[in-house]
């Protein structure tokens, strides 16, 4: 019974997160917004999402790129995602590091637990 609730709740949360998250032009991306953009990638990053990232995941990565046009904004988003990655023990660093490339986007940094966001 619990699995059904999780299965129904996850897609609902995903849709709500994507609908709610629209970063206003000129407004700095917050950590919760950066995490929400990458949220559709959780299954893939944990190695259970199939052969590649989903369309929703890649859309989030593309939105992350467009929401962080300056070096300082990219560094801040990098730090937010690094902090979130540390809290996700199932995260596979190899999949996380290759995620932007798999989505055809260069966000300016790799998403890993060990990245130096200031370089």
C-alpha cells in the first residue's frame, strides 16, 4: 500500500515543482530553486533511472543553465547542488558529472560531491 502512495506522490510532486518553479529574469537562483530544477534527475543520478536522463531532467538542467548566466550565479548554484549531493548517499558521481553533457548542456560545472565551485 505504501508503494502506491509514493508512486502517485512522486509524479505529482514533480509536476508541481516544475509548474511552481519559474525563475524571474534578473532574480538570483536560490538553493531550493536549483535543487528543484535537478529534482527530476534523482532516479538517474542514483542509477535507477534507466539508460539516460529523462526529458524532464534535461529540461531542468537547461533551465539551470539559463538561470545562472554569471560566474557568481554559477558558483552559487554549484555550491547549492554540491551541498545537496552530499546529502544524497546514493548519488553516483560518474552519472552526476556526466549529466550536463548527457543533456547536451554546458552549465559551467560538474555536479559532484567533491567539486571546487570556486575554480
